[in-house]
C-alpha cells in the first residue's frame, strides 16, 4: 500500500545542512518535513568541529546558551610540529574577537539534537527518522516529491511525499542527486582517513590542534570530553595493506606518531575499532533541477582537511532558507522556483570553490609531502616565514578557518533573543 502525504518543503537528510534548513524554514512558518534514514544521530566519526561562523549563527538564532551547555572542548589555535620538537603557531584564534575566538569540538549528535529540539518548537516543523528516500517523483520534468521507505525494512510500506520543492541534503552519496541525473565533478584526494578512539587522561593537553608526522603517515587527534577522537591519514587505497599488517603494527604506527599515546594504544582492541573513511572531494556543476536543489555535501563533498564541511553545509542551509522562504511566501512553486534555486547556487558556489581550492593546496603542501616523507625536515618555508615573522598572518589563517569566505547570517525572521 502507498501512503500519500504533502508538505511545502521536503528536506531529505538530517545532517547539519538538512536540520538547519528545517529549523529556519519552520521559523518562517513554512511547512517543512525533514526525512532522515537513520533512527538517531548517534554516529561517531562524522566530524564535530563547530566553527565561529556556526557559533555566531547559533547566537543569532537564540540558541547560544543551549549550545554552550553542551559537553565540548575548545580549540584555541592550530600549529605544525617543527623538526627541533618545537611548534610553529600557524593560526591563533585568540586574535579574533570573543566570543567567536575558537573552534568548539562538540559531538555532532549533540548539535543535531539541539537543532531538532529547537525546530520542534515550531508548529510547521516535522522530522521523520528511520525513513529513506529511494527516488524522486517527477511530473513534466519537475520534481514534485520523493518516494520513502523504512531504512531498516526495504520491503516496508512506501510513502509518496509530495512537496512544492525538494531539498537534497542527503550527503556525499546523495540518492536524489543520482536520481535526477546531476553528476558531480571529482577532484583528486591523496589520502583516506582511519578513525578510532583513545582514552583521555586528566593531564592531556587539550586546546591545540597539532598534526603528527612520521615517515609516511599523519595523525591528528581531537579532544572530546571523555576521549580522544583520532584520525590516522595514509595514502588513498592503503586500507587492505594496513589491515593485512595487523593490529600490533597499527598500534606501533600510532605510538610512533604520538609517543604520548603509547601508554594507551592497547585500547584499540582490534582492527574493527578502526573505521576507514574513503575521503572524496567533488562539486556539482549544477546544483538544481526544476523542483529540486542539492545543498551541503550533496552539492560539494568536502575533504576533512581544515574541518570545514559541517560549517559550509550549515551556511548553505542558511542561504537556502534566506532565498527560498521569501520566494515561497510570494507563492512561487515547482518550475517557477528555478530562478530561486539558481540564486542559491550562485550565492554558495564561490565559498565552496574557495574552500575546496584551499583544501587542494593543503592536500598538496601538507598531506602529499608528508606521505613522501618530506615533512620530516619541517613544513614548507613560505608559510613558516609568514607565520613566524608576520604575526597578523596567524590571525588571517585563523579568520579563514573560523569564518570561511562569505559567511551567512540568520535572516531577521529566524532570529530569537538569546536566553
Ligand atoms: C573523514 C571525514 C571527516 C570529517 N571531519 C570533519 C570535521 O571534523 N569537521 C567538519 O566540519 N567537517 C568534517 N567532515 C566533512 C563533514 O562531515 C561534511 O561536510 C558534513 O557533514 C556535510 O553535511 P551535510 O548535512 O551536507 O551531509 P551529511 O552530514 O552527510 O548528512 C547527510 C544525512 O543524510 C542522511 N541520508 C543519506 N541518504 C539518505 C536518504 N536516501 N534518505 C534519508 N536520509 C538520507 C544521512 O544519514 C545523513 O544523516 C569530514 C568528512 C569526512 C569524510
């Protein structure tokens, strides 16, 4: 049996992009339904850096106090290790104006829960967990809805969700993007990432982000309140070889990269605790089709370099709400929204291009050189000289990471006083 339902905006994907868009549209009084295939947000290793641009947005939305109550740690700067054991301070967030002078490390599920709780306070918001979009419904070349099925029960009941506009916020493997024939252009990425957890001890240093290089691999750890979330980087396609080498060898690699972790690498009980993520970077030449718009990773999958993906996805959502809500308010629907969807792409393509270009430089200058063993002699000279002898550069690097290009602000109708 097929159930047919209706909403004004169907948002597929309850990641940062989908949930923020749902909240903002609901605050404009627009009927919006977010559909998320998982039953909850409790997935680890999704990235949890909340940058200053997102913290400022949360303040504008009146959610700053709730956000600051979430368990979190602060990242006050980022540095590169030097061959003599010292650290080169590259980005100094303390040069930015408080309270937007740091990156907050917050488990992504806590952030998403907070946003959904706020959105549920709006009568026009609805979220359906455990439902997956399997394809689009089209009429005369216009997307007019999506087919939904229970994610855990592909033979379960089908729902046809009809909508005036569909937003594909379903991440880098977007089903809706594929269903509508939108094809991203891929950019080379020289590495994959392996994620795992290590226990956090009381005396562990917590506020700086310093990658560790050794021979041909890289390690980065993010302090969480109770543990370290650790990312191990190695050349793309090395997963099979790494697993064939076995657990003892992997623990040795980690201990070599971070001798201060040598006392706890036994916490990696098996290679099943080490989760590989195929890192990709791509971008759609065209983000929309009549009736459908891709945002966030569905429009531009981000590399983890710089940890900006969540924040860029959130900014896409803000721009979409700012442009779409007034157009829907004017009664535009379906193909009449073409100009609106194109306007979102025009507004958000430049930041995506700039950030991906910066990530490509990081891939070449840091990761590819590290894998070639070239960083043992220290980082490239130019950034070193700039960061060491032109201190304002540290503030510029920090600003670039914290806010990114063309940061968005909450539209006036979505703002609430901070409680
Ligand atoms: C290894 C790695 C580490 C990263 N680390 C960071 C970091 O530290 N900081 C950072 O800012 N960024 C990081 N990123 C990038 C960041 O994770 C993404 O850019 C960001 O999550 C994109 O948000 P999104 O909402 O567009 O998509 P996603 O976060 O991918 O959300 C998409 C949602 O859609 C749901 N979904 C998918 N298909 C369907 C369907 N058919 N029906 C219904 N729901 C569906 C998914 O379950 C998911 O919840 C990292 C990326 C990688 C690969």
